[in-house]
C-alpha cells in the first residue's frame, strides 16, 4: 500500500469515526428545558409546566417533580406519565380525573 493510499484510508477512517461519535453524543429528542434550568409541574394539573433556573425555587402554583420522576425529554417515559397523573401541594401523586 502506498503512502498516499494509507493516508487516504486513515483520513477516511478518522472522518467516519468522528461522524459516528457526533451522532451518538447528541440526542434528537427535544429537551424539556434549556441548559441551566429544570422542569416543574403545575400543582393539581396535567396541563401546566415551566422551566426554572437552577438554584431558584418553583414559582407559586408549581412544584418540583417527585424524585426520580422528572421528565428530561418531550414524550419520554415521565413526560407521558405526567399527562395522566398529577401531584398536590404535599407531593401526593394521583391519577388525573
């Protein structure tokens, strides 16, 4: 194999590897919130949500998602769950009416 051919093959392999790594590191799902924010849900409702700056408390009428049940992407497992469930001011989860 000539020096030119080896360089071409190596370049091709490196470009392919970079493309695969890029594709694997980015999700195509829409994030619930932008970087530096976390999602909150409206109390006693399946219709409300907001994004709050990290370190800030949820606004009045909103609460944090229960631990381990926070959606990260639109239509993920927890986003779908919260379309049919709600949480009250005390953190009690119930099925939506």
